[in-house]
C-alpha cells in the first residue's frame, strides 16, 4: 500500500469512544453517574465489563492500569470493593436493563483464584441476571492454571483473548514478557477444553528489534494454533505517560515506515490465511461472530476495540473502568486503594467523564460507522464542510472518496483510518494531548 508519511505524522486517538478519554474532566459526581444509570430502560441490552488491575508479572510495554498481584491481602481488599460496587450499580439500576454480555479484563483476570472468579460470577448473576449472557475474559498464558480453566468451564465462558504479543524469545525479553511457545500452546488447548469457542490472540508490531520477517514468522506460528480472531496492534511507546516503558530503549524501535510496512504485511498475510479484515487491526475467521457481524454491517467499537457486542449501554466496574451510559461517559477512580474506599463507603466510583449532548452522540455514531464499516454520512454533521475540506489530501491520494455527503474509505485507506477519523473530531482542533502513532 502507498505510504504518505505527512498524512500519518500527527498522533491520533484509537477512538474506542467519542469524546475520547482525553476530554474527560475530573469533577464527575456520583449523582451524575446515578442519574445516567437511572436512564437505562427496562429492556435495554446491557454489557458489563469488570476490570481486574493485577498481573502476576508486569510487562514493560503495558499501558493498562495494572499492578503486581504479589500480595493476597491487596487483591482481597480490591475484590471486596468490586463486590460492593456491583451491589451499588445493581441498586441504581433497580432491575432495569437486560445483561447480554459480560467481559473480564485487566490487567489479568486470571490473577484471581478460581474461587474468587466463581464468587464474582455468581454475584454478577445474582445482582444483574443475565442467565443467557455471553461471557468473555482476557488471559495471561503465564499464569493460567488448570484449576482456573476448570472454573471458566463451570461458569460457561465462550470467548477468551490470549495475550501472545510475540513468540520471539529475544523480543519477549526486551518487553518483559517471557512466555515460551509451548506455554502458549498449552494455554490455547486449556481454553479450548474449557469450552471457549471464540479465541482471540493479541499480537504486536513495532516492538524493539522487530522486523517484517520476524512478524511474518510470528503470524504464521499464531495461525497454526488456530485462533478464531487476531488483533494486531502497534506498540505505543509513550514513556512520558507510562513510566515502565522507559525500560524499552527507544532507539531499538522500528521507525514509522517500518511500522507501516509491518502492519500492512500482517494484514496481507492474515487475509491470505483466510481471515476477514475487520477495521484497521482486527481479523476473524469467516464463521466467527465478529466476521458475521462485519458481513451484516453490525460491527461496533467500544473500549475493548472492535466487537460484535450490540449494546449501546456498557457498564464498567472496577478501578479505571469506563462506562458508556445514556448521556454520559464516566470513568472510575484509577487508584485501586481509593476505588475500594469509595465503594466501601457506598459511593459510586466514577470521578472522571463527560456529559453527552445529542450532537456528541451523533458524532460518536458517525465516527464509529466510519471506523467499523469504512463508510459514513458526513452531511449529518453541522461542520461537514470543514471536514470535507480537511479530507482533501486523503481524497487526492485515493485513500478515500466523497460521494455527495458520504465519506467512503478506499482500498488502500485503512492504515489512514484513524487519521481521517480525527478530522471528524472538533476536539482535535484545540487539544494538546499527545497520543500514539497513527499506525
């Protein structure tokens, strides 16, 4: 695909929400969060997300809100706060909403003991119902035990995402995530035996010392293990935001052109292997629910990335979790200790966020449609003339076309999708917030 560095020069958000978390303000109140929960209607489909901010080992590259799960008392205190928050949110909903998805992320949810996992699942079922919900979980292969997989099977997890990142031992050492290939193979088998029918592998490009041949080898190894989905992310080196990344020498990272070539080679290789490309960084086998949603134009984008989750309402629980509620985006207290204290004192945990007016909701939908389907109606936006003008360089290079008031991505345009989406976002005209590379 053609490379136009000037069109990718500006770092941009990943647009897992609009407005992005960069626009959240710090004076959100529990009353605002409670009022937004009260706007959930009786039969609205609801997705629940539970954040477990602990890992057995902390990787150098990781930008997640997580800490070492090296003290059982610390984890126990956190889980007490999470259980308290579940009760608070359930009380605010007063039985409204219909839970259709439950996702556990982190950190690493398998930092929990099997007993903690099953107690959490039972509490969620008691508080919210959701007997027919689809359950998913993020897994660190380094700490997946047979007992934990057996607990997953009893709960009924159908979906899992395995943090593979890279198979290369030298790169694993450089990013602080040593996990030999046989360990990943065993984790894959354990998850399949536990009943996981949709298994995702996370892989990364742009890692220290990585080149296109290494990435191609990694993708080949991953495909041989038969995941139903793959997410291939570019490593975001932002040590000014994530201090642990200072352990990764910046001078060993691939440059912008190399990153671009790695991303495009990965896309070509996975499509050749039979996966359907979803948006700019996800891939799914044709019989997977994500690919089927793409065929029907029903792919969505939320805080977990591309998804077939249909819910407009997503309730995040746990430290730093973000909720998308009617008229409100709200993020919980990030510090796990302060988070637990709020919940123990009967306070909903959201303390950052932004209220959404009708235009915000419309713009969010326009951006989401573009990133999910490659086509969107610009004429719905009041500033569409400004946007059209700003898109001219992309159109001139054949990366997109304007069909009346509709923006349509070109066949070579997906690497530039986030850069184009940022032109639909008026916050980017004034914000000085630094983001990660556009590819």
